[in-house]
C-alpha cells in the first residue's frame, strides 16, 4: 500500500485512475490544479468536492495564474504545483492519468518531428515521484469501464488541447491507422514496451559494470546485451572478470584460473568437461536416446580410445588452424581455453560441438562406435 496523490483533472482518465488505484488498496488523495484558463473552473472544483465527499478521500486545490504563460509552461507549472502539494501533504507518489493513446500519440509525434531511439521510449512509467499506472490502458477501455459502471466525469481536457499537431494525430491519423489495422494501438504500444525493456537491460548492464569499476566501451554494452538470451555465453571484460550468461545468471563472474586438462576416454565411458558432456559408446539404443536429448552424434571407426584435452598452440583440425576457427566463429579467448577437444590417434576430430573433422561422419549408422556431445549445464 502506498500513499498516492492523484493528479485529478476531473476528466475520464483521472476518474478512471482513481478507481484503478482504489482497487489496489492504496491511500489516495486528489489534487486539482486550477490554471484559471477555463471559464467553468467552478464546475470542476464542485465536481472535485462532490467526488471527494462521496469517496471519502481528501482533496487539494492548487491555484495557478497562468494567463501569461503558454501551454508548455502551464504543464511545467502544473507539475511544480503537484509536487508542492505532494510534499506538503506527505504523499509518496503523484499519479497522472496518461493512457496508452497518449503514449502512442507522443511516440508518433516524436517520430514525425525527428527523434532518436530514446524518444521512442514514449512517456516514462515512472520518473522521480511521478507514476503513470494506466499507461497500458487504452482510452477505449477507460471510457467503456466508466460507461458500464455508470461513473461520471467532466469534459475530457485532452480533446480540447490547442496543440495543433496533437489534434491532427489524434483525430485524423489515429482513425486512419485503425482502418489499416484494428490492433494498431496495441501493436505500437507493444513496440514501445519492448524498447523500454531493452533499455532496462542496458541500464542493468551499465550499472553492474559501474559497480565493479570496470572500464568499458559502448560496444561492450552492446556485446553483453546481445548475449542476454544465450545460455553459456561469455564476454571477456578484463584480465580478472567475465560477463557470463547461464540459465539463471546474467552478470559478472571472476575468471576461473586457466586449468589445462587431459583425459582418456575408453569405449562406453562418458565424461563431463567444462559444461560439455561427452559419450563414447557403441550402444545403439543409447544413441537414439542421446539424439533425442539434443546430443550431436558422430560415427567413428577403428578407434577404442579417445583423448580429451584443451587447446595448445599450433593445433589444427583438418587443415585449419584452431586459432582461425575460433576467430571465424567469434569465440572469445576465455572460452577457447575451456572447450574440450576430442582426439583420435593424436588428431583432433572434434572441437567441442563447434566443428568436426572430415574424417568423422555426422551421420551415425547402426552398430558403430560413436561420440555424442552436448553443451549443457
Ligand atoms: N488541471 C489539472 N489538475 C491536476 N492534474 C491534471 C490537470 N490537468 C491534467 N492533469 C493530469 O495530467 C494528466 C495528463 O493530462 P494532459 O494530457 O491534459 O496533460 P499534459 O501533461 O499536457 O499531457 P501531455 O504531456 O501528454 O501533452 C491527466 O491525466 C491528469 O492526471
């Protein structure tokens, strides 16, 4: 439960916002800012008083004299007045009634005027003490709710806006977009949400790097951002740290000290190395099972011992230098040392699950020795 001051203009959005927040058991108050710009302010104030009486919530009227200001400064002064009211009366947040239509209109307006990606984030859900709880609700839903529940409100300010471009977007462009696609509002709004999520991930990355005092470039943030869905992915940060993504972790880890390894695998043995499981077998039933579990299977003839080790300088697979392969496949230096290589008769036949030598076949036939490999936690 929070103590929330509603920026209450008496229009449908504010009235809906009140009912919306009431459902969540918040402690509410109403603040009407009197701009003295409209003739029927008295009726607004009467509405606020009646509403507050009926709902048993406190109200506050903040007077402004804005005759000499333009619309922009009216908005600024309104936010100042709301903030003053919030502090004086001990509220935690100010909630405004911006809705999904306002958000989409804002983004379209910015697109037409020219904007960067940041501008397409739309109206922020939260900024300082200001929250906008009904940003995800369309005007249509709001009006429908008020109608069905027989809830009264005053004239919609937003339709009286004297902002010329806004009016064209709202009254001309939006209806045409709706003709093209009924779901246009949801679709654009979803796009805005996606952009905001992206921003949140990037903010998290930046904050985490800053906390560790790590020097980084903007590219690094993009690189880290790109692996956000790739379990097992690693980005090298510096000598000491890596950024690591696994099923339940996405953040900074200390590098494990480089340990070289070497194992011998006999037929029908298996092994786990640095997150890879490897089977060397000739059981065909098991082969089907492993295949279903996502293992890559390779046939191998005339071998009954395999060697599993990490890379060494000058390693080759077929005629390709491992180093070149790693660069081509964009495998960072940290990961390169952890990858298990599989060797038969001193020749590399598998580089983890990344590449197999021409000498072994990716098609496993019956009753043959095979290697099964899979990366997994
Ligand atoms: N006179 C007022 N008193 C209190 N709150 C108001 C008043 N007018 C507007 N608000 C608040 O601001 C919200 C947005 O209203 P409106 O779209 O008219 O304002 P705006 O800030 O000029 O909008 P935008 O930033 O989208 O151009 C309303 O839902 C309401 O919460």
